[in-house]
């Protein structure tokens, strides 16, 4: 990796050399090295995010560095030439298959990644239950619906959540979009979901809370996800629906959707235990943040080719 000077960084970032030195002095340019009075700045360093974009937001110190790093990558991606329609569709199609595979696998679906891709193309997999085929198709349709909601700038509501769930649970028509009426227990989980009589009011308060927050959207989305899964409003399909809503919130704010990997399921489950046992949302917020950071870095690298 090469390095650039303060002057070169000033020209690249479109700010004064004095401002670059101030950012360096406060440690806000990742990877910069100081030797004597000189600074050596990585040639791929990102311009630090403008603090004015976060005015009115309450950013806990423990997340400040992560959120700044993410928003710097987002700003860098926004500055680069946009992807073509064909490139965007290719990336979305690849993401859709992987997201559908991982989200369903977390919930026990046994289709492999390759089998999931084939099912989404209309192929029937021998010796695999019809239920698993329908779960793949339903998840695909739900994600495409989420994409349409983003393009229309639709506000999240209980109705929207029910509609997403209805697509996810296409194999259970009697339970689609219906809040559960019986108690449930989640095996191995620290949290006991709300009693069914409290589910409607809990969901109403959860959605209302979206309109009166001052948090960074990553923290808001992660907290919403934790609370949604804690309420566990539906008899089935809560995990898949919750991850779709999480992505809806991120995409509405201009961030890429994330794909919680099946291989990360233990870490993912531990995030819920930390929140409901220790009232610690940090593991989930950090997990969501790192996924977004990884995806943004990938897109930036693709545009550098």
C-alpha cells in the first residue's frame, strides 16, 4: 500500500491542508502514520464524514468510530460513478439467492445454496419437502416487495410488517400476517416472548417509536430488530420477517442490505441473549455495523476495478 501527502489528501478530499492536518491530529483518518512532523496517509484513505450530517443525532461513544467508518465508506461510494442498471441487477440477484439461503437456513431449511438458486429459477429439488421450496419462493417475493417499498419511500407500519410476513409465510395461509393468539417459547433463548394479549399493543408502540428517535439509523435498526424478535408477534416466520424489516430500514436510509450468514448463527443468537439477559444491545449493533461496513467496502472495491 502506498501513501500520499497532506497536500495530495487535501486535493483528493476537496478540503484545505489545514483541515486535513486537524483531522490527522484528532486521529480521524484511518491508517495515517506520523513520523516526526510529517504525516503519511494511506492512498486509499477515506475522507472523514462531515460531522454536520450527524447533527441532532445522539451517537454513543462506543459506536462513534464504527459509525464514522461506515459513513465514510458510504460517502465514498456515493461519490463514485453509479453502477449501471445491469450491474445493480446482477448484484441484487446474487444477494437475493444468498440472503434467501442464509435466512431460511438459520430457521432450519435444509436447501443448500445451489439448491436455493435452482428453486428460485423454478426447478423442483428431488427429496426436499414442498414446504422448503415455498419458503425459498416466499422469501424471494418478500425481499422484492421490500425493494419496491424502498423505491416508493413507504413508511414502515404494522400493515407493511404484516404484508411482508404474509409473503414470507406463503406456505401457511391461515397464519399469514396474523398476530399469534397463543403463548410461545423459543428453545434455548433467554427471552420469553410477550403473552399474546400484549402483542398488538407492543407492536403498536414499537412502530410508533420509529418516528421519535435521535439515534443513528444503524443503532435504530438493530434495536428494532432485537425488540421485534423479543415480541415474536407471529406464530412462525418471525426471524425471516425481522431480517427483512432490518434490511428495509437500512435500505431506506441509503445503506446496502445485509445478509446474516448461517455460519454466524451462534454469534447472532448470542446477540439476543446479551440484550435480554444483560440489557446490552452492543453485540447486535456491532454485528449489523460490521456487516454493512464489509458490504460497502466490497462495492467500493468493485468500482475501483
